C-alpha cells in the first residue's frame, strides 16, 4: 500500500492534482519496470485496503480555516452534516 499526499497553501487545486498525478504515474511506471503492477480489477477499478476509495484509489480533501465557526463545535457539525461533509482537525482525518 502507498499513500500519496499532495498539498499546498493557497487555492491551486489543479497544480496540486497535477503533482499528485505525476507522482502516481511515476510509481506505476517504476513498479511496471520491475515486473509488478498496481492492484486493478476491470470491473471495480483500483483496489486498496479502504473500500471507500474503491475504483480510483483517490480521496481528495480541502482544508479551510473557519475560526468563528470552530468556537461552536456543535454548530459546525450541524452545518457540515447538512452538506454531507465531515469536519476534521488541522492534521486531517482522526484529528480534533
């Protein structure tokens, strides 16, 4: 398994995604050059250990700072739930 994280301050989402794709392609090329391949199924797509990432093997997130909303965690969770979003801490998943 491999986890690639591409991030930067600012709003250049295309640039971050481009860097992610370049690294992902390099890993694929290197593994194929060594006679290996990424786990892939014609019906299901790329396979990994997390079922929620099935297909593309990609999960994307955006981090924004909402200092006033963070003062009322219950209100933050209520608003996020209305948009089917999950609030996370500044260190990403499983952080407070």
